[in-house]
C-alpha cells in the first residue's frame, strides 16, 4: 500500500506537482534550535519521574484548591490548564476527581480544602499510590470533548478506587492531530503533577467509543511519538514527561483510516447497488488495493501464520488465510451469541440478533445483560440525552454528525420471538442458506463472508466511505486544516480517480500536497492517527512509540460504519507486538455501532478489566 500512497511524484512528476494552482507547498518545520531555545527560556524543574528534566512554566495541581462533594465523598478540581499556550481555552482544561479516602483535608473556610495525600487508606484494594487513573475520550465522530465547568458524579469509578481525569480536547474542526495532541498534553500534565494528586502515574487508562474509541487506540499506540512534538510544543505542553498510557479501551474504534476506504469496499462493497460503471470501477479497484495492502502488511495470526488474500472466482480476493481468519471471527461471534442467549428469545429489529441492514440501532440484549443506559465517562455530548434508544442505550449514530446513507434493504430485519435456536437459524437463512447449525454442539458455521454481509452488514456510507468524493464526510473535516472545511487524505483513492480520469482527481491531489503549521502533509497526519503505522513491522513507524501494554477492544459485528478488518487488524497487530501483554478482543453478534458488550454493563466491564490489569 505504501507504493500506492506515494502517488504525488509517481503520477504527476515533481515539476507538475509543484505547479498545481492553489497548493500550499510550504514544507517548513520547526527547527531543533528553535525548540531548544524555547526550552532554555522556560523555567526548568527536575522531577522524580522516568525522564530526566521536566520543562514547563505550568504550576502543578494546587493542593490548597480542592473542593469536596460530601454525598459522593470525592475531592475534585475543575478548569485546570494543562498547557501553557492553549489553542482553544474553551477546551484545553482538565478536571480531576479523587476518592475522599485518598486525602487528609483541612477546611480553608471558603469552600475549598488543602489536601495532603493519604497513602494508608485503601479503596477497593487500591491506595493513593496504586490507584489507576482513567480518562474518558467521549468524541463520537472525532468531535471535541467539552471541558467540564461544574461537578459531575463519577462514583462508579471513584468507588472502585480509581482517580478520574476528564480532559477537554479540540475536535475534528481543528484538524488532526489536535484532539490527540490535547489528550497527550493532559496525560503529561497529570504525570507532571503526580506528587500533588493521588493515582499511579504509570497506570493511566483511556476509554472511548467510535471516534473516541479510535482516539483511545491512537493514545495507546502513539506514546511518546516524535511526530507529535511540534504540535505539543505549539500548545506549550509539559516537556520531558511521557505521554504513554498503560491501557486502552476501544468500543467500535473508527481508525486505521489510511486503508479504511479500501477495506470498506473489499468487505461491504458487495451490498452496493445502482452504481454507475465508473463508480463500480472505483469500488472494485479500492477492493483490489485492499488485497494488495493485506498481502504486504505482514499481519499474522496467533500461530505466527502470515495472513494473505488470494484471487477467487466469486468476489474480489475472497479467499486466502486472511479471508478464512475473518470468517472464523464472524463464526466465533455467532457462536458466542448462541452460548449467551436463552431461548425462547425475543429479538427486536436492529438489536441483539436482530440484524437490521447496515447494523443500525441498538435493541435488546441476551439474558443477563444490563438494563439502563451505560454511563460513558460521566459526561455525554450535547444532545446525547435526547437520542437514547428505547432500551436506554446511547444512539451514537444520532449525535456523531457522520454522513450515512439509507441501505439497499436487501439485508435481513429480524424481530419477534424465536422459540428455538433452529428457528433463529432458519430466520437467518430466509433469503438463502448461508448458516449451518449443529444442534448437538450448539454451534454454527457460515458459508462465506459475502453472504453474512448481504444479510446483516450492509454498507451504510457512500462510495469513499471515509474520504468522500465531495470531501463532505466527518473524516474529511478531521484531515482539514483547522477551518472546519473538509480535505481529501486517501492517496490510494486519489490514484484510482486519476487513472480513471474522474472529475474529483485534481481536488484529491491538491489536498494531498497541502501542509499544516508543522509542515506535515495529510499522509503524515494520517500516519499519526493510524495505530497500525506504529504496530506493524512493514510500516515506517514500527517501534517508534511506547505502546500500551493492555488493550480491550469490542465492536458490534453488524455495524455498517466500517469493515470488520478495522478492529480485527488492530487486534492482530497488537497480539504480535512484543511489549503488549494482553489483548482482549471480541465482536458482538447482532449489535451495531454502540458500546457493544456480550453481556453486562459497558462501564462495569471496563472497570473489571482495569482491575484485572492492575491487581
């Protein structure tokens, strides 16, 4: 895929590239001397951390400025600046919530308290020195995360003994890598203030859903990456402190955008209809480009077998070890559902087992699942409260402002009561048999991926699912240049359009030549937001970052927002990365774009997972 992405000189030639009208060809970057001079001018403080010198003008969290919520027994501070020269003060502050048992407090008489850390008292087996620090990334569609302006109850985390840090961050309108840059700056600040606030600075966990799950994955894979330094310096982040995290929780992470368009057509393109001849050619060539990517990526299964795709009679590269591995992931998801579910079983369209085309909606769950809305980090985006489903779950699709299309209607819509497993299997096979069931072992197999996709995972995005032809998709805004406008970023798609003589080709090529304030093109910025760039030996970013040791990935198998390869490839790469100690990856049958869990409550499951990593 790298050879497909390096298109600018390959297609246009150097002279022609530089002559395209309207292109910003400024490739200047901040020189090391400038950075050194800025550091020398600042006050330098040496701290007992894993690094040597900490450089910042920021004060640490003020031990005399704590507030107290008696009902929750929580000490907290809000509106703490985590960078010296914020790009947007409306977002770049954080809030800290600490279990009361971790503090010895003196009332200042003005509603605030001076606190000393109490290292003796335990909460859920943790002390002030061992407590995990958890950070929500609540940014669906790569939106901004608002900074807190008032107290929010997060007792499910503080009662578990966790320290909870809510960091506001800029969104996609500011352009990548603004959001992750802010989150990294917040992590650095928390680590810098370690001696004034409880919590284990080496046990920081991020968690998020959709675009938030993606940015959680980026945080987990890009720790201490040098590519972020110009952006961190620009906002005045603490220098000389690590921004790596210990763990990353990702629900439906919309990530690995460098190949997302290609993977989408390879897996979901079969469900498109009504395409023109040229549109079909674009879809087919994207699918073929994905096969090329897979065959050069070096993805391996748990046995060390390199996974590849092969040409096939039916479909585009629908054969090979990679194909068979994905097929087994789908079958495992179905069999987990059969093991989890008690029959008779009542399904609602779009819910667990319901299979609304495109994977939209969030309906009922199997026996033993939770009731009520999962708490997503103590704060919901604007309007989220008005967009819950009848089951109480957050409807992320209603709030992320991502462009989706109506599906073709060729998929299944299952609802009603199924008395037996066989009744449910028969319903899956209503449009043709693609699932076989063994009642003796209560297990099922599928004939092929395309049949599953046609039945339950129809495409819900237009051609160019992430880099839309008119640059109108949310990810186009993410890779814009800070003015809220969209820009193209998929060089493989640009290559295809150029070869076909498509009307949008020049717009793609011009956008790919533009540079941002750090002198970086879209390709570099996409790399910065692509976990696999840092995790695969075939990529230039391999082993250039500090990767989180613990990962938990969950996705709704039926979602039409991205191909299954997004989460599957991430899990495969992590499993084969030497410093990663644990990867807990599952897909959830019948669920769509949501905080997918086989059973239980998303927040409770996250808390239990953090405990398993830290105790």
